[in-house]
């Protein structure tokens, strides 16, 4: 099964695709590593974002997306664009979406010896953790 770990940051969806097997998750290095929302007040940009990310999932045979959950209030609250992007991803037909809390990611990282693939870019590490969280 292919899944996509996603970190929503600013107006970008940072993407990491993993293929799960009995030997553990394997990072699939794709040219598309992030997709930007653009102007969240412009309906054309919002529709374009959803079309682009839905096409990414379909063309790469991804059946599950895992998103790092953002706080709704407080010091580390997510920006309004990230909530809009999350909703747009959640309503994509035939895509299973799960949310993972930052606390669950931190606990997993402490318990597991996470080795980041060399093909991974530094800014993709959190999205990689998000995807790996479902495979451990």
C-alpha cells in the first residue's frame, strides 16, 4: 500500500510518499515534494490546489493520507490556510485520511530509532515521521 505523509506549513502541503511492506516503510522519492495553495481567498487557487493534490494522489496510486494535526488555539495554533488545505484533502473522493497529533509523533520518535532516507530533503522530515507513524 502507498501512503502519503503530509505536513501543512504556511500555504504548502509538504508531501512524503511511502510504500509499506513486511520489511517496513520505503520512501519513494518523487519530483513533487510539496504543493502550494496560493491565494486562499481566491476560489480559482483553492480549486487548483485541490485538483493538483487529488491528481498527485491518483497518479501515484496513493490510497491513504496522514496529516500532522495542528493546534486550533494557543501558541502553536495552525494558520487559517492550513485548516483550509486539510479540509480540501479530507474531502477528496476515495482517499482515506488520518490525523496524527504532534504528541504522538514525539512519543514515537523517542521509542523508535528513526533513520531518515538519504533521498529525503530536510524540510520533508516531519512529513516522513507522519507517514512512518502509521507503519510502526
